[in-house]
C-alpha cells in the first residue's frame, strides 16, 4: 500500500510539472522595451506596444523583473509594466502574485541566456563586457568618458602652452626690434651731433677775419 501511494505521488508530480513550466500570460501596460537582461541598462531587444500580450516564463525573486517572450523574441521586462489576470482582475506582476499566477521564480544566467537568444545580435559581440553587469558597464563608460575628457584637457593645455610660447616669442622679437630701433636712433643722434660739431669747427676755421676800421690819424692803418 505504501509503495502504491509513493508511486501515485510520483505520477501526480510528473503530471503537474508541465503545468508549472507553462508560461503565464501577461499584458504590457505601456510601450516598454524588452531588455537583454533584468535592468534598463542592458541593451534593448525590441519594443512591446501597450496592450500587447506576452508570455511570462518566470520572474526574479529579489527584483520585479520577468523573463518574457514577445513575437518569437525573448527578453526581460520590469513587472511594473506587465499585468496578468488574477481572480477576474488585472494585477501587476509582483512577487506576491507569482505563485497564484503560476509564475516560477528564476535566476538570470547570463552566458546560457545570451547564447540561447542573442547570438545574432550586434551587442552579443560585447558580451564579455556585459557579463560583468550593467553597473560595471556604466562605470567603464564613465571611465572612458573621463579618459577622453582628460585627453581633451591635455590637448587644450598643450594648445594654450604653444600659443603662449608663440606670443612670448613674438613679444621678444618685437622688443628686440624696438631695442634695435632705439639703438639706431641713438647712433643717428650721436652722428648728428658729431657732424654738427665738425661743421661748427670748419665754419669757425673758415670764417673771414673781422674788418678792422682804423683811426683817422693812425699812420700804420690803411683805410
């Protein structure tokens, strides 16, 4: 009798397993992106229009993100954008409704999930980067942005330094030109003074003797 009961329980478990594995039906409450992972930072797979139905294969236990199918595509959607029928009412897919709706709790296994669903996608080529998680990807982007900004700052500094060097050299040349001009002017003035002095000396030497007027009664003077 005991063996019969155990065998019947095993058969019931086998019969119930497919029902548990079946996907639950949900409906998009907004135009929402189906993502390649349980975060808005993962690449988008497709857009699910508002009101369209999706198949819910499972949801994460700690985050309200669900693994869904939509027109042959597979991806993740936040539970706050998906509703399901529960006791003749529409409810958002939250952890408290997982069991009543027949939605299993699943985990996100990056490698197997991406290998199974995204081999033909462009972002699959960057799977090694995405494998570390969306937060790491964002940090790496911030780091690259910082490195690019640092390179731009370095280039700007080099450009300003070269401009300042050119301005200084131009100022030096201008100052040298003015110094040369002052020296030429002083030399010209010195030469002018010497020439004027020489001219004055020649004039003094060449100036005729003054006319001496004699007295009327001076026998030695000829008038």
